[in-house]
């Protein structure tokens, strides 16, 4: 009987500790995910939102609604290479705040969340250059009005395909 009561007491104590840990961690978890959401809201113009350099700068995976809304904000935007690079740096800085919250309170987060935070922390701080989107053109730079038809650019190295997204170079 005494052993059963001792076991029940140990179980109760363990549950109380788990509850207290959960309460202490709740604020850190909410803070980390709020910061991560703020990072997601910083759009990097002209860059494919599914580009890992941009998409990996958040703690959790995107919901279907978020993915759809991000894919709508696509080329057609006007931005300079400097504006694209600055937007990346802003998003990375915001994501780094979320990662810091996770890494400063490791016991509140799963192994996967800690790994994601470490990945964010190791992301490049800045973009060295941006390769901007461009329409299809002849490989040697020759302007051709025949692109889209057979034989276009045949004496100019062939057609260089259009690039609808900017590319971040680190």
C-alpha cells in the first residue's frame, strides 16, 4: 500500500513538473513563432518564395494559404538589386531573432526546431549580388524579335531562356 502511494506521489510530482515547464516555455514558444511570422511577412521582391534561401528563414512550415499568397507576389514587382538584397537582409535579421529565442531556451523546443533555428543562424548575412529577371534573348545578347519561333537566334548562340525570378548570390 505504501509503495502504491509512493508511486502515485512520484507520478503526481512528475506531472506537476511537466506542467510548470510547459507554463514557463509557453511564452518563449509564442515569442519565437511570432518573430518567425514577422520574418515571413517580409517579402523579398522578385525572388521565388519557394527559393530555399528565402523559404528556410522561418521556424515552421508554411500553411497552404501562406504558400498560395506568397506565390501570388511574383515578378511584375519592380525592385532594384539593392532593394532585393536589403529585403533579404531584413528577413534574415527578423528570422535570426526567432532563432535566438529557440536557441536561448533549448529545453522548450524540439530537436527539429533547434536544428531549424541553427540553420537560420547559419544562413548568409547578406547577398553579394542579385541576378535580376530577364526575358528570353539571344545567347550573345543580340536582340531578336523572332524569339518564340523556330530558328530564332540560330546564328547568335541560340535562345537564352527567360528567367522570371531574381537569383540571390551569396
